[in-house]
C-alpha cells in the first residue's frame, strides 16, 4: 500500500480519481492499493523564538542574535488535526512507502519533508513530479515515480531558504524595532524590494520638469518634426522662417521589418501582462493560475521558463488548434511553428505555462471572470508564440525647409501575423471587462504617402509644440516584478542561474506583505511607499536593503540545490552576516531617532509580561508602551464577546498582575447557560491567548 500526500485537498481528490481511491475516510481517501491524503499548505513550521528559551519572549538587545544550533519545529496551530491523521497513516503497517505528491518545486518539497520528518516516518519516499493535473499526465507521473532521495538537495535548499528567512526576519525585525522603539519588519527579500519602491518615489519627488519646444511643418498630407529645442526663442525663429515656405524631400529610406511572435508565459510575465492589461495584482494572477491548474485547464504555474522541451513538439499543432478553436472570440485554425518555442536547455524544473487539452470541453460561462481572462491569455499567447511574424515596411523621410531639417516616420503593415489574434483578444477583453483595459503604447501606424527624393511641398504650415520632460514612473506591479527579476543583475556573475529578488513563486507574496504591513500603499495601479516604509529604509544599513545580497543568496541556494555547496556552509554565511549586523548596530542613528514617535500613553494598568514596560489603556485595548513590543489585550476579542464580558481596566489589571481572574457568570456560546471559571492569561511571546481553568476556578481575584 502506498500513502500519497498532496499539498491540497483539491489536488488529492484529482489524484484519487485517477488511482481509483474512492473510499472516503476522515482526512484521506483509499482504494486501488493507495491511500491518498493531503496537507493544507505548511502543516509544520519553524518554531518561534520562545521555544528556544523563555528569555526570547522579551524583545531585548541582549538576547540578539538568535541563531538556533539545533532547529526546532512545531505544528501549525490550526492544522494539528490533519497532521495527526497523516502521522497515523504513516504508522500503518500496510503502508510500505510514501509518495510526495506536493507541488513539484522547492516549496512543495519543503512542505512534505517537514511533515515526514516531524512525524518520525522512516518509510521510503517516492516523488511524483508533474506539470499538469490532466488524467493522462497523472497516470504518466505515477508510472515514472522517482526515488525521493534524488530530491534531497532540493529539500536542503528549501530548508536553507526557510531558515535563512527566519534568521534574517526575526533578528532584523527585533534589532531595529528595539533600536527605534517601533515595530519595523525586516525581511530578506521584502526589505530590498521596499528600498527600490522608496528610491523610485524619491526620484519622482525630486524631479524638476524642464520645458522643451518642437518645431513642426504640416505639408497637408503628413507632418514632419525637428529635434527638440530648449528655448522658445529658437523654436519661434524656425517657425517664422518656415511658415508658408517650401519644403523639399532630401531622402527617403524604407526597410522591411518583422516583429517576432512573443515568447510563452512564465509566471512573472503572466503576472506582468495581467497587471498591465487588467490591473490584477500579482497574487490574484497566481491564485487564478493555480485554480486553473487544479481544474486541469492549465499546466503548473510556478515556473521561470518560457520554453518547451523537444518531446512536446509533436503534440503542439493539435494543442494549439484545439485550444484556439475554443476561444469565444476567434475560432480560426492557427499556423504552428513548434521550433519557435522549443529549447531543452532553457527549461528548468517546469516548462512554460500552457493551456491543456481539457479546454476542449470547457464551458466558458462556468469560469469566474478572473480565471476566464487568465485562461484566454494563456491560449492566445500559445497560438501567438508559434504563429507568423508581424511584418511591415518602415519608412523615414527627411525634409528641408528654410535651412532646417525635419523628419517624418510611418509604417505600412504587410502581414498582421500573430497580431491578428492578439488584437481580437484585446477587443474581447474590452467588451467584457468591468474595469479599464489598458492599451499598449504603439508606434504610429500611419503610412507615409509615396515620396521621392527632390519632391517639393509648397506653403507648408509651421508650428511649435511645447512639452515638458516626464518624471520617472512610479512602480506598478508590472514594472516592479520586472525590476525584482533583474535587481542586482549588473553586479551578479554572468553565469548566475538565478538573478534578482526572490523567485517567480514568492514575489507576489512579498508585494502583498509590504501592503499588508503598511509599508506600501496601492493607489490605483501604482505602488507608493508610506511614510513608515520610507522611514524604515532610511534607518536600515545598506547591506540588508541592497538587492545584491538577496541575489547572491538565491545564487547560493541554487548551488545547494545542485550539491555544489552544503546547506551547513550556506547557513554559516547567514549566521556570520546576522552577527555582524547586530554588532554594527548597537544604538539608533541620531539623525533618525525622531522618525518614529512614541505610542500615545494612556492610564497605566500594569506591567508588560514580555518586556516589563508599562501597559496602558487606549480606546481599543491595553497595549505595551514600548513600540518594539507587540503585547496587546484587545477589548473586542471574540473570547470576551462570546462569554458576554467586557474587558475593562480592572480585569486587565488583574490579568497582568496575577495572570488569572475568576468569574461566576461566564456565558456559554453553545448552550446560553452561565458557569463559573477562572480565565487564565497565556502569552508565548508572540500570541496572547486565554484558557479556562475549572479545577482551580476559585483561585485568583474575583471580577467586578
């Protein structure tokens, strides 16, 4: 009997259907010689600092750096039941091996291995590695199960990434929060990404526009322009001598040009186009693509490749035409040149994102709008990528008028090629969009008239067009993703396999976290740093906000993955970096000490159980007066609401001084009856919880 563990219940159910595992049980399916179960993402996590000692509950400089010698792990708080089910399944005597069927990538490897090790399972591991959830792909994958040991280096790299993020995040956040007495979140990828947004905003704010003046002449059939001038006087002089005068064609140059089809989508380019065209966030696009994958309508989305392997060439014509014919706006056969998208060398763990043949039976109306648009983008991109080039004739004419040269450009389309389908797609998007669909900036498509050298135009009309230089553009998610992909590239070795900030699979989450933590705001499509974000970057040292550091880490993680360096060596480097960071930052920078204001202080009700500072009352609760500490007792906590009690100053003071408070009339949310119990305050240094003590309910100061 094989135990198969998927990353999500929806994926497990798809696998179970193919394997004939139709018997339903609590937390798993069984049948056909297989048990199919699932995780809910990460069931096992790196343990919190307090696990390594009670003194780490305090955010204090003398506890830094926190560098575990032996890493500890803990069950995710809300997923313990499923973890228990997996532990019991692994222990079954009839289970001879375990199949890792989590997503085929670094993170999927980590999710499975942590569960396998945490549960103490010693049974052999096999690896399912597929790029499509179609039935045929699943069957083929199970026929070609790999020895799990072949992915040991991938797991080591994944574990190193998680541990490095923990070390950098915990120590960096605590260090600078303590120094500046404000909660300042620091992250390996998050911080340099924020630094780029802050730097761009500074460039925008510091920009001073300059005027320029462009002389033009209108021949009656087309307009020609001169190069920009800095002063209005120069431009006015040219206008005055040219207006009403004659212009002569000095030269006409024509060139045949071809615009090659676009490449297939990897995750980043899909996210960029979806943001630019439809305003979707990177996370929304990833969620839509993941859902399409789980519905068997698209292949694995978390890929950084834009090519296919040579063994896929034979099936491309059928896939292209099958999917293109199912488009709701352009049911036409498409020419297919597989050679345009085949490159074995440029395919990494997964090939480019494709629609699947399951589209043949698709009812478009059953898909949510977001998924429908993303699937259409994938189908259109596939058909375009293997289609004909867009060809045109580009013409440039130079004219002379009153001693000044003017130029005019135009283009004549010879063959629309792949742009025919692309234009139909954009029209469909516009027609059905509930939000604005962006237009691509295009060159002037107007053709010039037939011109000959020496040809003259009389009584031309001259004018001057005034303009101003434009500031740098604020980041959108489209342009930020592009910047993250290439950040630090100029300083990264040419043979580096992965450059930039983060990976295609993690960049969306980084952007969301910056917004969620209040460092960045979304203003329409723009990403703008808040004062809090700008202040954070101001106080941080260069080494942790430089994109080069993270690019180097990603490069070394790839080396770990290939077995070129050990995980221990990688983590030793991280530890040395963090030790140096703490040693070099022992006091706040004087010029920035006033950037972060103290938390407003109300009436003191007690001492903080974490750091010993005063706990004061505010409208929403009782908070530690040190901004570096996150201890809080919220007045609107559901715990008190269910029991129909109001957390007031007296109760809070008793909880802080004695750790418990007795009530004779707590109300049951289930039965509506009242009961007596002591409410006990539990704080692990990260979360505040309450539990009920019925055995010792008469101990502790009585409530009011």
